């Protein structure tokens, strides 16, 4: 959830940098108009840029990674089931109820377990625990893959943002120098 929030913040930051770049270009035009008559004439006859949102320079709309969103949704759906079955989160019951579970095993599965009733119940319990572990590991894997993809996308966004900020910094310094020369 925090990673998604950070991605949205990065997107807003990138949009603000794009807006600053567009404002800087407008100020350059004004400086050229003030600097010379020729610059004023060029700006007068030059087509006015459309008053729209700033160019994105390759920055697509930000949507959190679908793999991460699916993993989070899946994890939330399985959370209650997980809490019910987790040994530390459920009420421990060491009564014979665990041993009665072996009676529910089909005859096909029953042949796979030893003939001893208690040993069969323990094998069934171990199998159930392994199934729960497998489910938990599968959930963790999907979350980890979603996080990896989201981090890679945000890393690309940070690289783009860094380049834009460096360019903007150079342009601001040039504009400041031109203003001081006036």
C-alpha cells in the first residue's frame, strides 16, 4: 500500500516538474521580448502554444502495477482463512477432534497413509500443514513479484524525473543569468 502511495507521489512530482518546465519556457519568451525588439516580434508572430496540461515527456498516467494490486487483493481475501488456520493465531485444541478428521479421508487417500489410526491422523495433519504452507508461500511469491515489478517501474520513473530535474536546473540557471543581464 505504501509503495503504491509513493508511486502516486512520484507521478505528481513528475507532473509538477513538467509544469515548471513549461512555465520556464514561457518566461524565456518574455525575457526574449524584453531583451530586444526582434525577440518581441518573433514571439508575437510565433504560434501560441495551446493552453493545455504540460507535456508528459514519456510519462504515462500512473496506475499501480496490476500484479501488485492483484496480489494485495488476493492476500486480503485469504487473510481471514490464514488467521483461522495459523497455529499461533487460532485457539489450540489438542482434543481428539484432530484425530476424527482422519475419518473424513476418502478410501483412496486412506490407502496412502499407514494402517495405524493415530499415525494416519498425524500424516493427514502434516499434509494439511504442508498445504497451508504452500498456500502461504504462493501468496508471498505473488506479493513479492508484484513488489518487484512496482519497484522497477518506480525506478524508471525516478530516472526520468532525475533527468528532467537536471535539465530544469540548467535551464533555471540560464534564465536567472539572462534576467541578471537585463
